[in-house]
């Protein structure tokens, strides 16, 4: 056999081996894809609408999906976003199975007989705070007299919080000047000293300090105990799907506990990579805020230590409902037990 023939046979042998390997790999890949599709098809797909936009602070929900905690409960979760008031209406109408709005919007909706219930009090405290420059002459709430204070709207929870803060310190709205400034401009109004203080999210206090603007705050929860974002579903869906409700809550709790147990950085990185891609420049501050605010103050409380993550303190809910009526946000009182499903 001459060298050319040997070389030709060798090349043909290598080509044949490559084809065999390619077919085998393709077959395995097809099997893997088919298995993945089959597994996903076996899950029940549900949707959740979240307040605002995708940010790393919603890490427990994102992590539960990406780490397979929802899948363990037979669920595949899709994420959407909207304003809080719209979320409650969409949940009640059955457009989405779950919602994650702030507690105040849920109370308002319930007072209007919109059929939705809280199934998990995720944030055990409220996020509101009256924020002001540290170097100002505001040192205690009574110093707000005569000051110009901004809120995002007269219908916002922050406006109620301001009224309660003033009232409990011997002041009223007549003693201050209230300015309405939109969410996108309210921080700038404070840093440029267009206003003396703003009533907004306490998370912004940390962000301001990290950016070099020294800010201090009066936390609204010190005067009006409330809640931030909570998990809701419709009366109809709860009645017809109690096991799905139970499974969703179980997966969410597992995710929160996983993050608390030393996995904050992983949770933030996964959230940014898979969902909140525009927040990559806020990675470090997100980690700091989750460690300093979410873990010790929002996700956990004295009540959860005895009753578990997401438990609902009915007495605190009753108080928030009562105050909402007192300040004419709702027209009538109803018991918290009508609002809470556990």
C-alpha cells in the first residue's frame, strides 16, 4: 500500500470517527433538551406582578426561581411589573396569580371590596422615612416646623406617614409647607436644597450617604408601624388552589432563609444577571442594603422569630387599617382577619 493510500484511509477513518462522535453528542443534547422541556412542562406556570421595576431587592423571588426552589414545589414563575394599585386589580381580576405590592395599596383595595388577600407579610416593617441633610438644623421631628417637605403625591403612603409624624410631635400640616415632587426628581430636590426634607424610602438614606451626601432620617415605623411589600393573591385563586399558595410561600421562605444564611452576594449577582440587568452599577450598595436593612429589619422581626418568615401580625395590620381610616385614606374599617390568609 502506497503512502497516499494510507494517508487517504487515515483521513477517512478520522472523518468517520468525527461523524460518530457528532451524532452521539447531538443525540445526547437532544435527550437533554427533551428532558429539560419535559421537566418544565410538568411544572405549573404562574405569574407574579411586582411593584415598580426589576431591582436586586426582589432577590428572594428571583432566587426561588433560579435556584429551583419554586420547581421543588411544582412551580415555574414568570415575572411582570406594574404600579401597586394596578397590581391588586390585576390579581383580583385573575390576570396574574400573584402580586407583590406595598401593604397600603392592599388595604385601600380591600376597603373598595376588591377581592384580594395577603398570603405572606414579606416585609415586616414599612420602608418610609423622613429624610433630611445631616448638616441641617433638623435634629428631631419638632424641628420640621416651618420647613418645606416633599412627598410624591397626596395619595401616597408617605403623605400619611408625614401627617402621623407631625401629629405625634405636636405639629400638623399647617405647620409645614408640603411640595409634590415626582419619584424621579424627589432625591435631587433634597440634594439641591430645593426642599428641606423628603418623605420617601429609607433605602434612599443609605444610597445618599454612600454617594457622599450626608443624610439622616426619622423612620416612619417609629410613629406608624406598617409594612412594605407583601405577597397577595385573589380570593378565588386562593380558594381553588390552596396547594399552589402553600408551595409558593414555602419556596419564598426557603429563598429568604437561604439569603439570610450568608448568601447575599450570590443572590444579588444572580438577580442582576438574570433579571435586574440595568442594576449592575448598584451591586455593592444592594449587598449593603440587603445586609443592613432587609435581613434584620424587613424580612425578620420579633414576630417572625416566633411565627416564621412571612407571618402576619394581625394587631399591627388592624392598627394600620385604623390609621388609614383616621386619615381618610379609606372610608370604613374592616378587621385584618378579612384581609389576611394564612
